[in-house]
């Protein structure tokens, strides 16, 4: 056995090979391009060597670099995997020349089987059934003459082709004339060989291949066959073993033909003999030989229990294999493999590079993959990201298991063919084995996505209530800025309250729906058209697949919302689907939307989302509840946590409430900056906290708190910071926060004071309106209260064993508890921590979050469950 093996490949086959080498105690050497420096195979390998480059030609296709890496690490063998140089006779020769074992066939075998016309000659000599065809053609005239004798349709093939390149069906002489030079050019361009030949086209053919394995000395065994008929552009999509609906006598003939061909050339290592099977006449014909391990080899491993890479390693090392046991292996059960690609079915399966923001595979299957959450898919390499394989006693059981596995698999951040693959295996023609190689050419796939044609401005995906429970570690809740309009949108389409939807700012997007859908538009009004017809906000809108919804510039207010029945299927991140663009997480790809994005809808046929499906019938909103979006706003606030006379002069607090404030243009989801009267401070500076009187050592902010960063107030919004060093004289009531989401530059605001009881009443009324949205009447707002004399709710004087304690009001959902004087005292931090532990141990119903500072603790609570006065009494 070798001590060290270099893996001249990347992706899932490199990861798979390293696993085998570790099992055998062999040192693994990985090579990598610049874009793969953090790839899984690099992390897993014992040794990793950089190939210094991005493109395949500079890295995995560089024979010189690979040989140097093997020599540098003392590798005695090279495992080529598949793709890249796995079928390069030149690479195999270079390995042998440098006394490095090539884990594959001989260079001669690779060369001869790589030339398809030569492969046909070898197969014919071994008495393998052949389709009528030709050798290499010298001219177009010869091709025309031969095609007339063979009979149309025919296949024009490049002799050195692979992966479907240089493979063209010609139904008549004109098609042959048009394709001839093109196929020759493709062969020259991709394979440096312009040779072409003809084969008769077998209509509705199946693609069946036999896995062979040889010792290079004449012993060759067949390890079962695989059906690979489901192909797209001649690339396999689904593979399975055994081949269903194949007569046993035909199966044995297939195996024997493959073995005889292998024996005729003393085949070495793993290989695949591929056949065209004419099911209508129960006849098979030689197609080609792949002189390498196939992508679909795992299905063979599942039914035989073999590790084919281990077998290849042993043959290359000259170690003995039990050929009698190999010859007598009887495959058990049925196995099916689906290839998962980073490609977009909506855009004709073009590659979809980018970052995978969620990767999750179920446990009840085999997954060969190299990706995990956070993996970046490069544009430079094949887009296959995983192979999902199931094994069961019967084919029917394997299909059902595979359906369940695919529905449980989560891949987000980029487009993939996951849903397409699920649709393919769910087609009754696949279940009934009525398949052939061109079945997918006209497969009717309905993408379950919304395509972003134009993104609009700062468009994002949000959910309610957002990312709660992480305020103490600085993660904001995010969620919809206008949560009232957002919740109503979900109600209109009958969604669960937790369903994710869209938020649009100032300028709406253009969206193409690839699935029949029911949506609702709410929030700030803007022109809305479905194709060329206007649609109305605040009511259900039925959309047919293929229609385009276009939203224009918002007329008044700032943000509009769109809910889709059943919701958007984006991953949970820290318990929420909301986008936090500044943190690069949540929503779709952790960012605002871009043109070209494909937003997945919750699939009602196989939901894999944590969001419950819609259960209520869509209904329009009661017209009485439609909010008014103007340029002047009255917003209810609660006094505190920092007021007069300790921070501000009393007359300024009166001026604050009496003034009209203007929204500054520099406003966003972090905060709404305001312009207005300069504050009158009750102190000359912030003491130890800083030179400006607005400074404090630490202050846990409440959502909706208006903090003064110097002399300029800012409303803390849904993506704002949780902790800062500025005073906050007032906090917006929870039921009034939706108005903050509709503020835009130059809007005017006046603030009016509320008591906590009035704020609780507003919240309760808002909840009732949302729950009874179709029939509720609009409640009048409670009258404004007088400005309270203090922002302090209660205080306890210092004792010999405890510091002074102050309870400050921070809106109707928070209380800010402070210990001691406004100086830095780390001993108070320990007291805060101990208080947190005591509160948590008490399990007080209604307390939602605890956020500590140095000398303070902010307590978030549900005022409808735990009234403010009761909380203070605890």
C-alpha cells in the first residue's frame, strides 16, 4: 500500500477520496486553486499544496504543477478522480515517467478508448454489438453518402468528444450539411481533434452502462449496471442501479459484453462501458468507454458494499484483491443518485456562482459534497455541488425515500436545480420507468420562484417580529420597519403571522412570477401594474404564472410591502428570515435584492420551510383600517429613560414636544435623523463618559428610542445598535413604531406624550385590528397626556450593602435599571450580572429579554402580559 497519495482534483470527489485514504491510514495530499483555498478538501487533507492560479488551465489542468506537487510531498501515487486530467493519456504518461503510480487505466487504454472511432474498432473486435456507423470521415461528401446508407436520423459525433460536446442529431441531409463543420470545429477547439464519425440514432433509447474493474493482467469483472437515461443536454441528471425493466438475460449479456471488451485490452482499474439500449426491441449497442471513475459510482457502491476508490488504490499499488469475491458480488436492493448543481433552471440552467447561505442535508441518505453553509461557488469550475444518493430494498421505496430527502434538503443563497430534480423524480414517467435519453428535452418544469427583473431601492425580505432574543449581544431585530402594514399583508393572503414577505423603499421592483400566486400589497401607495393592468393595494391579487408585477415610485410614505400566500422560502438565521444587510445575513443571500435573484416560494406540495402553510382564505382589508400616509406625522412617545432635570433643562423637554421636527435625508433602517431645536443641557459635559453633555458611559437602547448623538436626535430603528453612549429623552410607543417605517426626507413630525396605560391600549387596539382586519372599525387614538414630571419610575437609595438603584422608563416595552452614580465602576457590572441570573431563575412570565451594560440592565417585557407597575414591584 502507498504511504502518500496526491488527489489531482477538487470538489466532492476529492473529499470522498480523502475519506477513503484516511480510512486506510494513507497520507492525503490536496491541491487547490486560489478560489479553493478554504474548500472542504483542503481542510480535510493531511497536506495541502497551492497551485497558484484561478482558472482550471492554470491549476487542475497543469500537468507540470501536479507532478511538482507530488514530488514535493513524496506522493507515490496520484488519484485523478473525474473531469480535468482523469482521461488524459499525457498525464498518465507523465506520472509513469516520474515513477508515480497513476490510479487509473494505462495511458494506451485512455488514448485508444478516448478516440471514439478507435473505441468502436476495439468493441467490434471484441464482438460487442454495434450500432450501424462509420469510422473517421474524410469529407462531407463521404458523410452524406454514409448517412444515406445508414438511414436517418443519425448522430454526428466528435471522436474525441465528451460531456455531450460535439454530439449532434441530424434528421436529414440538410441538417448534416449544416452541422458537419461546426462539430469538427468543436472537436478541434475542446479536444484538439477535429475527427468526426456517424452512428445511427436509436429513437427513445435508454442509456445503460456497466461498471467494470480490471487488474491490468486480464482479470476483469462486472459490478452491475446503471441506468443513466435521464439527461439534459447529454449530461446525466439522475442515475440508478439496477436498470429497471431490463430482462435478466439482457442484463447478463450486457455484463458479459463489457467484461469481454475489458479483457480484450487487459483493462486496468475502474472503467465504464456505456451502451444504448433499445427497449422496444430489447437490443443494446456499444456507445463508448469512460476510462475513469464515473460521477455516478456511489450507486454501485451502495448496492455492492464496495469502496471503488479503495479498489483502485490497491490495484495501482499492486496489492492483491479477492477477484473471486468480486466476481460473485450480488448487488442488493436499489440505489438512485441525483446530481445537484449551482445552476438556474429559470435561466436555461446557466451557472449560478455565489455564496451558499444555508446548506442542510438530511441524515437518511448518502451525500457526497464539498459545500457547507458559507461556501462560495466559483465561476471557474463545474457547478456540481453535491450528489444525493439513497438505497432501499426496492426501486419504488428508493424513489419515495429520495423524494423525502430532496424535500428536506436546504440550499439557499444561490439558485440550484434542487427543486427541478425533485420535479423530475416525481414525474410518473420516471416512476413507471417510461424514460429515455431525450425525455427532459420537453420536460414541463414549473419553477417555484419569483424572478427579480428590477430590484427597486433597498428591497429586502423581512418577517415579523424579526430576530428577537439577541439584543444583549448586539444583534438587532431587523424585521419590517412598518410592521403594521406588513402584518396586514400576511393577513390579507391568509398567511401565518411568521411568513416572510418583501419590503420596498421609495421605489418598487419589477417581479416575474413563475408560479400561480396570491399576493397582497400594503403600506405606502405607489403605481402598481400586473402586466399592463393596474392593481389595487390592501386586497388579494391573483397572479398567473408568467405575469410581471411592476411597482413604481412611492407617492407618499416611504415603504411598501408584498406578501405571497404561504410565504417566501428563505433560511432561518438566528430564528428569523429578516434581512440584516449591514451584518450580511438573513433574507436572500444576506443582502438587499438584485436584478436576477430568484426568490423561492414555500412549496405546498413538499414544504421544507418552518413556516406553517396558509390556512385562512384571502380577504380584503376593511377600508376603515387603511392608514393615511402623508408628509406630517403625529407620533406618540413615552418620556424617558433620560429626561429633566438630570440631563436636560425642563424647558427644553417642553420645547421638544412643542416643536415640529424634520426628517433628515441621511436616514435609513439603522436610524431616522431629525432636525430641530438645539437642546438645552442640564450639565456642562458627560463627566467620565465624555466631553459632550449627551454622553453617558453606557445605555442599552430601546427600539424607537430617540437618542441625542451630540445635539442631533436620531430615532433608533430596526437595524440600529443595541448599546451606545448617548442619552434618550423619549421612546416611541410600540403601537406607533410603524409610523417610523414610513418617514422620509423632509417629512414633519410632532411628538405627543403618552402614559404607559395609553400605550398599552394602543397596542391592544392594534392587535385587535390585525386579527379582525376584514371587519374592524378604526379606533380613535387616546388623547395626549401631560408631560410627566420625571422619566424615573422609581428609585431606591443606597444602603451599606447596595448602591442607589434607579428605574427609568424606556417606552412601553423596556425598563432601564441603573446602579450607582454615573461613574465607571466595574463592581457594578458584577451586580448587574447577578441580577440577570436571579431574574432568569425566577422565570417571570412576560419578561422577554435582558440586556446588560456596565452599570445598567435593560429589561424588555410584554406590557400586555406583565404591567409595568408589577414588573417594578418584583
